[in-house]
């Protein structure tokens, strides 16, 4: 049986070997998330408050809030993972998260202007 069957372990090792992602994947993902966040902000900005009376009009703003919020959170996580943490451990993770939240606030202020 060993002569007729291929090297099963070798086949598994080749099939499950790690694949390196493209070098620009992080940059492209960040660009896509920024685009989603900006589009959601534009959708919410264009929405009129007077339309709130009719529940049928709530779908688009609700979707914009969900998409924008999810993209914003994903951006925070992505940026926190790419920044090296100086002290390591929980302190480093906390510092990275604080910087990422600060960046998100800065980006939000830029999108919405001085309102």
C-alpha cells in the first residue's frame, strides 16, 4: 500500500503551506475602508432630517451608519495592527488603540469639517 499511494504527508504540507499576501494589500484595504467611510458620511450629510417622520426613509441612513461604523472600526483595527507597539503587552495594545481612535477622530473631523 505504501508503494501505490502518494506521499500523503508531503501533499498535505504543500497544500497547507502559508501564502504571503500581496505587499500592497494593507494599503488597498485601507483605501477601500476609507472610501466606504467617506461614502457613508456623504450619505448621512445629504440626508434631510425632515424625512425622519416616515419610517420608510430610515433604511438608507441606517445602512450608512452601519457601513460607516463597521468600516471605521475595521480601519482602527487595521491601523492598530500595523503600528509597532513600543512597550508590548497590554500597555502597548492600549497605546496603539488610543492612537488609532485619535486618528479616527482626526479623520472624522476632516470629513465633516468644522461643524
